C-alpha cells in the first residue's frame, strides 16, 4: 500500500507544498510540487533521514550574562535532539569565550561539534 506525505519545503522562502508518495517498503516513488531540485532533495531526506541544526543556550559563568547561545556546527539526526538537550542541560561554560569556539567536541554524533554563537568577555 502506498503512503502519501505532504510537506512544506523549508529550503528557500518559496515554501513549496510538496507531496511525496512512498511504497510500503519505504521506497520513495515520487516527489511532486517542488519548483526546484533542492525541494526534491529536501523531501527525500526528510522522509529517510531527517536532520536539524540544534540552536539553544548553555549555562555561562564568569560573565554578566548567565546563558551562552550555542548551535551544532552540522545538522544532527532529528531522533537525537532530545538526547542532545539532556546533555546540554548539564553543560556550563566559563567566560571568556569567542564566537565559533568549540564548547563540546563530537557532540551527540562524531564529527559534529557544539559551538559558541557569541563572544562573551569575562567580568
């Protein structure tokens, strides 16, 4: 039995409504509604291995601010997001720190790092 999935492409501001038809075994049979090749690639990836760039904050000590914005430097598996947030809840960073500094190497997935998104000077 075929399954039809409707998505809105988020690759560009056009927000194309995409319809994906999958076979019972999960094979993608067709992708329609996209106005560019990137939409087809996005839809296929979203149904086979969805990923997200995680943006959040971690605790910060030694500075006027109490939180430091951070993000993953590459998208991680959508299924890993809750594990990632549990790990982040236990992270505290010491100021000073520079935008782009690695906060945690190989965060959740090998080769993906958690990086600082702001420069913060020490008090």
